[in-house]
């Protein structure tokens, strides 16, 4: 039996566009968030959606599908107790409990490799339902 690569345990490649879009969020504040998905046809992680700097956290969570996995980065702005404006970048691995087993496996095996491509992440959140990534969760982690 010939081996034809691309099984769920091998992980996926990462499109160059992913890193460039992340850098625009990180350095230029061009985006509030970026949502990434695995393109199973291309066998790589690709940018699915970006949110402009004026978009809210609700806009971000609305951009994530209810029943499929995604990776996302969110640029969280906040004010410290010393009244300083700060920003922390969160990596969110969204893997809803209702998503397909294959999708969960694919996203789980690709996550570490993909995350290494994004230099400058401050915090990581693994979420299986919306309550695990509410705005309060980010606020607690960032302070």
C-alpha cells in the first residue's frame, strides 16, 4: 500500500501571507484581529478574515464559525492601573466541541508549528466554547 502523505497527524504548511498579515497587525496596527483557517486542498494555513482597527471584540467573536475550528490573533488594547495604554497580542485556538473530530485533530497537530511562525504572541487561549474566550478572560490574562 503506497503512502500518500497529508494525513491528519502530519500537520500543515503555512502560507507566507499569514506571517505578513500578522506582522501588519503587530507592527503597524493595521488590523484588530486576523482569523486563520486550514485550507485542506492547499494543505496549508491561510488568512480567512481580517478585522480593521476600529472593530470590536464582538466583531471578532462573530467572525469565528460556531461549528468549525480556527486559529486567530487578537490585538487587545487596555489601560493599566498606572493609566498607561498597553497592547497584548492573544493567539486563540478555537476548537468548538461541536466541530468534526478530523478538524479538531488537524488543528491540534498544526497549532504549534503555526504558532512558531507568529513571533510576538503574548498569551495563548485554547477555547472550546465562547465562555472560554470572553473579553473578561483576556482582561484577566493581560493585567
